[in-house]
């Protein structure tokens, strides 16, 4: 199934935090814009990416089917089970036993829409009592490591 993810488990509620120096300047893609070495503060990576460790789960993405929405194979997506869904959210869901990333659409006929390249015409997955769909939660962060 396109847009699949592997469940890695919950984020640990660990008191250790990683804070990195933060320079609050916009940087242009394509050429360097120096900030003169000024540090404007710190960015706590845990608070920035997670927010709610006890209800956040990490999943590793397989395949590049989601690159049109900025999610690549090998990326990690964080889904918060305690956050309310909003129509249009990118969500992690369990569909017929497989974890997938889809777009949630609420309303009178809630469903999941595929955002995968080459799968745009796929039928929406209806949500309801008869469906074999369990929404884990909205994707709140995407983590990518380049090296």
C-alpha cells in the first residue's frame, strides 16, 4: 500500500532536553546569508517537535510516494494521538492492518484521501463503524536527517 509507515512506538517522556542555538533570521535558499555570529536564543528540540510526549508516536516512512507533500522515504513522522483532528490534516492511520499516511476529510461523510504520487485517483477510504480504519492522530512533525 502506498504511503506506508512503520510504527516505532511512543516518544519517551524523558526529562533530558536538547537545546540548540537559535538564530532567528530568515535564510535564503541558494546562497549564504550570514547573521554575524549572533545567537538569538535557544530552541528546545523536544518542545518544538513533540509537545506532548505521552501521546506522541514515531513512525518511519517507507517509499517516496509522499514527496509531493514534503515527506520522503526514511523520514520520521510524529503523530499526536491526543490532538483533535481538523479536516485537511495529514494523519497516520491503520487501514486493514497497515499503517499509512493520508489526508483526513471531516464533514457528513468523513474519509481518508490518498496524497501519494501516482495514486491521486484512488477512491477515498470511508470512515465509520463498518470500516477497518483506526486513525492514530494528526502528523505534527516530520524529521529528516541528511547525513
